């Protein structure tokens, strides 16, 4: 399979298993140009096809949108790729098992051996520390950079 077909498969598999919902998205750094990435247009993840994939620069500008609507939170992906050159793919989801950790002071820690790479815990991004009066969406380069 080629990388863009893999990305389409990732959307479908993650949607099928409930990892991403209507507001989740998956991206892939371009294997040809590390200063670009692919992300589906604003569409239900289980419906994504290769034609729905848009190519973006690292400032999250679509290179050829052809009238297709971009995901509002694409800045999560662009800023992570910009600041973390070792990252090749990003998944943004709203996992019911993780969301409670985002609204409490309880640190998320690994509880089985396959999560040992997490170490002693993960940082928690508090969007209200970066922007007051937010709608909680990471929809600007500034918020994306703060998250990255």
C-alpha cells in the first residue's frame, strides 16, 4: 500500500474501532517533503477516501483545496510537524478513557507494559492558560504551537 492509502485506511480503522469520532482526525507527514503533510478535508472519518486528502504546508495552509473545507483544528498537526521533525503521523481524538484526565489534576500514567514509553506521566495542555474565553478548539497557529 502507498502512504496515502495507508492514511485512508487509518481513518477507517480508527473510526471502526471508536478511536476517532466525527471530530477526530489523522495526518501523515509527506514522505516526499517533510515540510508538508496530508489530512482529510472536513468529513466523517469513516467516509474518507483518497480524494478527500489535502496536502498542507507546515503553516497549515492547504496547497490545493479545490473548494474542499479544511479541518478547523489542522494547526494541531502543522505545529507538531513543525516543532517535532521526528514525528511522522498525528492522531487527534477524544477518547472517553483519556478525556477525564484533561479536566482534572490527576496525572495520566501507564498501567500496562505496552504504555511504558509514557514514563511517569504526560503533560496536560490547558488551552485556557494560553487563550482566555476560548471555545476549546485549537484553530489558530498560536494555539497549535502552544500545544506542540
